[in-house]
């Protein structure tokens, strides 16, 4: 019974993070801020939900194959979200999109000789 409470808490925390990521995606002023909300917060949300699913698969279902699939999905999210966000940010910068507030450190400008 206690494991079900832990699973439910992880699922709810993950969903709250996902909802916060969606709200940030809608409310943020520029592309770079939106990517921050969509990658970092949503990754935390997905990991919370996947941890709940992992515990459910192990302790409630007793399915090792499902647990392995959940771990692979979590690893893929952890690896691909930062890479995708970096690629989108670099592409947006190269296309001429700039943040609303000036950046203190402009590493992308150095890469593109701006």
C-alpha cells in the first residue's frame, strides 16, 4: 500500500512539472525562454512520471521487461532533450532571432562571428 502512495506522488509531481512546462511555453516572451521551459521543466516532469511508472512496473505488475522499456525511455529523454534544445537555439540564433533582453555572454555570436 505504501508503494502505491509513492507511485501516486511521483506521478502527480511529474504531471505538475509537465503542466508548469506547458504554462511556461505559453507565457514566456521569447524563443530562448520558451525552450528553457519546454526542455528543463518538461524533462523533470517526464522523469517523475517515468519513475512512478517504473515503480509500478516493478512492484505492482512484477514485469521486468516493462521496467527496462521505461528506463530506456527515460534515458532517451535525458539525452535527446538537451541536444534538441541546443540545436533549436542555435538555429534560431543563426536565423536572426535574439532574446528580448541583451545577453551578458553571447557564445552563439562567437560561433557565427556576429
